[in-house]
C-alpha cells in the first residue's frame, strides 16, 4: 500500500532518500579503506579516510536540512516523531562508519593479511545489511509488505555478520603470534565494524514498529 502525501512531505521524503544515498556511499567506502589497509598503502588510506570524513559531514548537513523541514509541521505528529527517529539513527550509522575508518587510519592495527581479508568480508556483510535497510525505509512510503521483507533481510545479514565477528574474535585470541595489546586493539576494531550492522538492525526494528503501528 502506497501512502499519499502533500508536496512538503514528498520533498522531505526525497531529501531523506538523498541522506540514505550519502550514508550508503560512506559505508561502501570502507571497502577502499580495507583494500588500502591490506596493501599497506598508507597514502591511499589517508585519502579515503578524508573522503569518509567529508561524507559524514555531508550526511550531517543533509540530516539537519531534513529536521528543519520536519519542524515546519510536515507529516502527522506521531509519524513525524517516528521519521525523525529513523533519520537520527541512520546518521549514527554513518558516524560509526567514520569511527572504523579512523581506527584503521590512525592506529593501523598490526594484523596478518588473512585476518584483514576476513574483516573485509565482515564489512561486505555490513554493507549488505545497510542496503537492505535502505530499501526497507524507502518501501515504508510505498509498499509495506516489501518493507517488512527487507527488514527481515537486515536481520539475516546482521546474523551472518555476527557469526563472522565471533569467529574472528576467537581466531584473534587463539593466536600465538599477537601480543595481548594487539589482540585488544584488533578486538576493538572487529566490534566497531559489527556495531555498524547492529545499528542497521536497530533502525530496521524501528521500521518494523512503524509498520505495526500503521496496521493497528
């Protein structure tokens, strides 16, 4: 079922989609961060980290634009609050993405190529989870059944990421080649990557609640 809105609301929805575009682009950039990290191409890593910082800034600007428009009494009050919660929490996903990039750029954890490549697999699952979240949010305005299907996809990708995360942590702490400080540094990075997927799932839970409210 498609919802019908006025021009003011349609404009906000389009701006929200632009915000989702920006965040998705930022998450995809993590692939470039890890490729530079694996190759130990520190110049490229610095470049990509700066790009992610710029993307995070653009996401903040877009979020504030949406919020300003929302406070002009667009949408019904209950739906307005739900939508503001979605926007704010999607923005936090971009913040966490920037955190992961900065950990790699500033700390450059000492890890072998095999573990780095497994972390790259972890980030690909994070990217898939956000893509499904994005479709779920966009479908919220157009097709509620489709939105619910993609909510379930987010949960599935988060579960798959969680398995990779736990296996990585076990491998790290079983390693005889790493010092305790290096293991703890790697643990922090792995958990921070996992937090991106966790936040995507948290937002998908919000989408599901909105869908349930609409069906009551």
